[in-house]
């Protein structure tokens, strides 16, 4: 059976993406959750080293001894491994577009990812307002996301970006979580899509697990000194150091 190594569900946005694909399409896999750590001697780092992960980051997919790291590589591998499942859109042009927006997410939106790290159990509207006021790049990222979603939903008729749920929707699921945590503003059509993603049964399962973790990881909490404590003057966030 496939094994998927992931980090804390509350923080690990990249782990969420392939996990959501596997769950949404009911593909058999065994989840191995590791507590995120930057310590070279931690169980997290030692476990990844023991299975041959050169990056020391999650997520990682293991299939009969084959080790696949990096979220996009994992999703592409799953699409080939389960070629009869519609993980990507069936139409070639739509499939190319879906790959393009996933690659854009993979390499871009750095302002949003940096200043609004995924934190499912948190509720940080004040941080969201401050970030929007101080970081012009976050507003630009949100505008691009809203425009992209609106265009694709109109073109393909919804309810998902390419009609049926696909890797593309899983790729933007952490963005939907960030929008909720930081109360970030979007046009109504984008908000409706965001709510559909959050209501997906697989996403609901991930979020329930995230809230149940009760595990404060300091380097992934740029705005709080402790669980539930907002820090108005905290330094800007950084993308999860152990996440890829």
C-alpha cells in the first residue's frame, strides 16, 4: 500500500495537497504523520533520512520502495499510477491549464504564503487586516487568485475549477484555509468556491484532525507566542521550513 509521510495537519499546507487528492478519490494509502521540526536530530529529520528523502521535507510518497518527494511530483505520479481516475481534467487543453495553475501555485504567491502561513485552528482577523495594509504583495496575490478562480468557474460551469474535482482544487485548498484564518476579502464567487472547498468531506476530515492536534510548533507560529495568543508586533511569517 502507498505510504504518505506528512507533517502537522494544522500547519503543513504542502502535505495537505496530495493527502486531499488521495482521500477525495478514495485511493488506498497509509498516512504517516510526523511532528514538524527543524532539529537535525529530531524524529522528523531522522525518519525522512532513513527512507532516503534528500530534502528532509514533507510530503513524501513511498510506493513499493520508490520514494517520491515534492507535492507536484507526487500528484503527477498518482495521476499516472491511477490513470483511470480523473485526477486531472480529461480534456487535454483543460489539463494543460490545470497543470499551469498548479505550477503557478507551486512557485508563486510568495507574499500570501509568507505572511499568511496555514494555521487551521487559529482565527487571526487582526493579523489579516494588518498584513493587507502593510504588504502590497498579499493584496496582489489575492487579486490574482480571485481572478483565476472566477475565470475558471465561469468557463467550466463549476462547482470546481474544471467542473469536476481535480488536483487543481486540492492545490488551492490551503489557500482556502488561509482565507478563513485571516479573514481575507474576496469577491462573492470566489468566497462561494472557497466555502465549497472547505466543505468537501476530505477537507473536513483534515481540518478536524488539525484542530485535534493541540500541538504548538513555534517556528510555524509567527504571530503567536503561545497557542491562542495573538502578537501584534510579531515578525512576518515564513513558509514552513520542513514543508515542500
